[in-house]
């Protein structure tokens, strides 16, 4: 087969490591693997040989992994032990702020909960209690203390509560104290967000229009 080999075979104490090129198509990889096994058939005879397949950055589903195993099984003494890919690099769109923390209980006066990511609190925040997160804050209970969402500057963060009666709301660097901008006596769950640099409040049902992915991700 012309050109650079797409498969490198290395012997290790445990058996053989098949290093697969991750730039060519999967079909080309299977074709070369089959050809290589046929060409070196005599070298792959004898007792059972454990095989470890390294795919590099290529990610394969189970169906394609089975195709690889099927080609390797043609040599009756090759036993596939593993088919591994390199870990996926972190998604730049998904920082620490995408992690959802779930807590239960009451945040009492003098207590501060500070987290990297989003927070879902199943409980109340009493006056004098504080929540501070780099992402969103969801309180399935009464928010009567202080909540600071988007603490590292995320102006898209929101603060939601079943009962919105806080001492102070803050999103990124914008601070709102009741009842200046957000006060509401409505009996349904509400959320605070920034609209043109000012604090605004709306019913939680409207959140899907603001950021659909939030509702899908949180299940709120």
C-alpha cells in the first residue's frame, strides 16, 4: 500500500499495541488493518496474543469498534483487550460554570454558600444568608437572603426562586435591592435577569424564551 503506514504495531510485555492513525478515514483504516494482517499472517500465529488498540484522537461508537474487533479476530490467536481513544479536550464553551451543584436544606443567617458553577437549592435562604455562584442560582423555596449569580462577570446568569423576597440580588456587577427594580407579590416562581444592564424579573415559564438551553440543561 503506497504512502505512509496508517497502523504501527509495537510489542509490549502484555502483548501487542496497535497504534492507529487518527487522520485518515475509518474505512481506510480497516482496509490497511486487513491488508497488514494478511501480509504478516505468519507472525500472528501461535499462542494467544493480547492486543491493545490505540485510536489517538479518533472517537468510535460501539458498532465501529465491533468492526475493528471483527477484522482482528480473523487471526484466531489475537485477543482484543481494549480499544481506547485519547481523552477529549475540554470544550472551551464549557467551563466550570456549567457544572450543576444540588443542595438541600436551609441557608441560615450568617451562612455563605459559594460555588463554581450553577446551584440548585432545595430549601430556603433566610435573611442574612448568602448564595454566591459563577453560574445560575435556582432556589426551590423562599429566597429571603442575598443571591449573587454570575459572580465572575457572567451577565447571562439568572437567579430563580419559588418565593422571591431577597434582601439583595446581584448578577455579575449589577446590584438590585428590593423593591427598586424587581419587587413582585405574584405567587409563582420567578427569576431575575439582566436586561440592557438593569435587573428585571419575570415568571419562570418565560425563561425558555430567554435561554432555551437553560431549561433543557437544568430540567427546571
